C-alpha cells in the first residue's frame, strides 16, 4: 500500500504538470498495487501478473460499488497505453482527467481502509 501511495503522488504531480498519459499510467499503477495488496491478503500468495484492475478486484473478493467497478474499468486502458504507445487513444479532456483522478483517489482510500 505504501508503494501505491507513492505512485498516486507521482500521478498527481504528472497530471497537474500536463503529462497526462504518464500521469494516468501511474494512476493505474497506484490502483493496481492497492488491489494486489488485497489479493495477497486474501490468497496469502503473490498476486498474479495481470494488470486488469477489475480482475484483481474479483480475485481479492472485494465487494465493489458499481461506481468503483466503473472507475477500475475506465482506468484499465491506461496501463496498456503506458506500456504499448503504438495503441494510443485520444488524450481525455481536462474534466475527464480530473474525474478519473478524483474517483481513483477515492477508490484507493477505500481500499486502504479495507485492508
């Protein structure tokens, strides 16, 4: 969870400085690490090598609200864009970026409290 928090801080810095793709990648990474902490806690084993946030939540047996599930699904593509730049989609507008940041932060805080 500590590494997740560090990645969240980096994501915020990148997003606020206009580095949107990199910021969203780090935001995805922060969510992924928080979810993997739950997977490890649930399974008592190392989390699988997947970046699919929704799948990680399922493996952790988390009872997500529908909006949390949507946030995870909305954030999933930003892992791929960060790793495979040849599949870039249009950069979201400022309001969408702020929505993703706000909802992701809320989800990470919820995950932190649940651990």
